[in-house]
C-alpha cells in the first residue's frame, strides 16, 4: 500500500450528489480527498492507498458500509472510520459501536458538527503518531514500559500461573479504587462481579499465546467504593472489555512452560452509556419519557403470550386528550408540550406495577393492563384516570382543564391479536368522542359498523362544504309577557343528497374532530348575518340573531377578528347579535376566553351562556364575564312541576339571573304548563316547540311578519 504523510480522507457514499457535497465541504477545509462511489469502490481504494480518515455511508447496495468496516478489521487497515448515514435504527448503531467506529453522524448532517468531528479524529491520530515516535526512541528502555503502562487509559495486569496478580498498573487505582498493593498476590476473582465469574475463568486467566488473536470479552469488575460505579449500571460495578494472552517460557527439554497471563481491561462506561441512550431513544418518547409505539407493541405481544398460557385476561386502552390541538393553536407548542408532560405524570400515578402506558401520537396514549380478572378492573382504572385529570393544570400562567376519552378492548373477547385489540380500543374511543367526550367505553361488535359509518360521514362532510349542502333553520325566542319575537336562533342543518336532512348532533362531533368545524362555523356566521341583514331590509330591524358557537371555533386565534369583519361586512350593529357559549368552554382556558368575549362585548355583541347548569356548576366566573343572558337547559324545563329537583334548579337560576340583572331564556318549552310556571317565576324569554319548530329561512321570515304570539290566548293564560 502507498503511505501518505499528510492527512487524507476517503469519502464513501452511493449517492453522487451527497458524495460531491461531502467532497466540496472537505476540500474547502483544506483536506486531501479521495472519493468512492459505493462499497466495492471503497474496498478498491483501501487496497491501493492508506487513508487517515474514512467518512462512510452504511446503507449502500451491493456492498454495505458494515461490510466495508468488516474488510478494514479483517485486513488490519489503520484508518479512523466516521459513519455518516441516514440509518438510525438501534441495531445499526449498535453494530457501528461494536465495530469501533470513531463516531456516528446522522444525515442530514450539520457541516460544523461534521468538520469538528473530523478535526478531532485527525488530532487523535496525530497524537497516536507522536506516541509511536516516542516508542521508537524509547523502545529499548525500561522507562518505555513504565511510561506506557502507567499512563495507559486501560487497566494493565499480569497473573501468575495460578491466576493471582503479580503486576497491575496505576489505572486500577483511578478506575476501581483499589491500591495496587491490595491486589498483588490476590486471585483475579477478587475484582470480578459474581455473575460474570464463570466467563472470566476462561478469559481473565487466558492461556492462549499471542500468535492467535486475543478474545475481546465484556465483563463487569467490582469497585472498591460504591460511589465510583456509574449510576445506570449494577451496584458497585464498572463494565470493561477484556483481552488477554498467555505467557510461556522455554524449558530445558524444549517444551513450553505456562508462566502466567498478560491482560488489558478497557473501561466501557461511555460506550455502554451511549448504547443505553440509543436504546432508550429507540423505544421511548423523548418528551414524556414514556414508552413509544414500538416498545408498547413488544410488551403487548409478550403479555398476550403469557396471558394465553395462564388463561387470564388483559385490557388495552386507547386514550385521547379532548380538544388538545386548541392548546397548541392558542397558547403555542411549548405550552402544549409542558401540558403533555404534566398529563403524562398524572396518568402514571394511576397505574399498577406492570402496566404499560405509551405515547403513540401527539395527544394519544395507549395503556396495557395485564393480569386482570375482568372488565371491572379496567373500568376502575379508567374512572381513576378521568378523576385524576379533573383538577386544573397551571401552565405558563394559564389555568387549563383537560378531559380525556378512553376506549377499552378486552382479551380475548374483543380480539386475540395485538392489532385487533388496539384497533378495537381505538374504535371504542371514537364512540366516546361522538357521544360528548370525557368518558370511557368498552368495545362492542356493533361499533365496527359505527366506525365505518363515521368514516363515510367524514368523507361526505368534506364534500358537503364544496357542494354547499348546509342550510340554516331558525327558531324564535319569544318575550314571555308581550308575545313579541325578540330573536331568532340560527341552527345548522345538512341537506344530504341521499340521507335527507341531518341534524347537527349527528355530524358536529365529527366536524370538530377533523377540524372541519372551523369552515362550517365561519359559513354559519356569515350566512346568519347575511339573513339578518335581509330581514332588517324588510323592516324587521328590531330582531337580533342568536347562535351557538363551537368551542373550537371560539378558541381559534382569529375568532374575534372574523366576527368583527362579518359584522362590518353586513353593516350590522353588534347589539343585533347574540353569541351562545357553554360553561365548559369558559372553564377550558378562562383567561383567554374572557379576553375574547370582552372584545366582542365592547362591540355591543351580547353573550349568552347556553345549557346553563349542566357544566361545572361554578358561579364564581360569572362576575368576571361580560354575560348578558343565561339559557336554562331543556333538561330542567322538561320535568317542570311543583315537586321535582329540576324545578328547584330552575327557580335558583332565575333568581340568580334576576339578582345579577341578566336576561334569562328557557329553551325546550313544549307545554302551556311549563310556559305559565316559567313566566310566573320571572323568566323573560322562552324558546321551544310550544311556539315553533326550527323553520327554513322563508318560513321564519313569514313568521316574523305575522307576529302570531302577540295578543294570543297563550299570552293571556294564567
């Protein structure tokens, strides 16, 4: 081979553009460079010339980077290998470490990082070259031996023919804490970890001579003091790589006499830490430190095999945080990441020993519950999780509430394979999403049909936006004393070409999950304001338009700007609009919601709390909100009579609203009895089938012009 005096680099990659990029970078840094397009060409170059550094890709057709490294090791070629590869699997990295690569740089690489690594490798080779020069000068001197042995980063030792120490260098003091004279004359087993004793018997006291390649074996040595051991390894041990060779002398009869063993023990702590880090990153989510999808699958497969043998049961849960995307959209991803970490911590507190919680997506988790007796065990964990998340989270100065939807699949009833259990738990979770969230649901066989219908509904929903299949219907809100229609509530309907008129309860949940609610919500606002403008132009100027808005729509960063733009576009006064929101929306991010509602209120827009009394039932926030109206939920109105608890709730809400000088609307009024009771209690406005079902735009306009409830028998009832 042709030797070179100056540092030279061999660049190996099967991608011409990558090879050119590497070549330009290294030439610009004043290195001598030779390129090889693929592994076969690299081997040919190595046969022709010597190279100080080789930058090597791993995944190459025909002849891989691993094979090139095998060739270098087999031929004893003196070159420093730096792997530059897009291969990031744990196995690939482990193989590179075992083949003694100097470093591993992942593609796409940072040029500064790569140049820094190359420079360090060059300096290390330069140091080795200097050491060789020192060796040549001191070769015949005893000082050479002492210098090399005592300055070595490795433990160097000699044993007699019985396996006892006759010599050990200074490194053993620094690494293990033993003084040299403590070990001289002691058997080598004194410092070998007991679990590795059998393996050390045939390696530590090696009898083979150096005409054969010494074996490199990994062992653990005991430290004299426990605090010397790395924190991630067994107590009081350090991992080492051992190589040894037998020493023989000539007897008078020409036979060889075994005199002892010469060995070197290299500290493997840094390499083991690197392998541990790589292994952890391969099987864990780095944000939450929870197992990832790969580790969850491994543990689930193992649990399935054990459960099949034992005859026990196990459960798989799919957990999804409700409306988490809005946290990222409104408060930013840093706040979202902190919330995920806080949620993960609480979830871990709900688990038993042996359970596995994994993060498998942005706000999605899976939970494995092995060795349970039945569904009641899984149900207990699900309830514990939901209750654990009820308390608010305080993130970056924000008070946040988190709810979670949980789907549960049981082995073997809901599936006997990993894929079936995870899929069915996922389906059950989506059923909870469609039913209102913040609950748990066991999988049932008919959910497959529901899942298929949901996918079909999502597909049709996207088409509905393009085909303009949505319409608004309007339901009157009537003054309980005069019978005057004071407002119309806009209610969205979907005119499906095959299924006919679809109510919002059947598609709003899917729209919120897919994000389509933002487009649908904007259409509702624009259409409602356009309709109101046409009514005003027809002489109905004293009518206001009310509408219930999605939580996702209100929490979007552009919500206030959209409302103001639409009001201006249709030349409406803010007083002509009433925005209905739920208690739960307020409690999700109170400060942010209040800020938005104040801005709307300053424009004259009226704010109503819809379904009041069904949410958190906390009244303290009412003092902070620019609220004008409370809407009594239809569930309380439905059961009105003189003896029910619902009546007590209605009485309390009306009294509280009057005390706070708020308008009060009862929805779901269907009977004259309900009307009279509510009016007598002081409920100012009502809405329900007693007056009218939701009407199409033309019918609603005719109703407004007719004014049918003024001076009607209903208004005169007592």
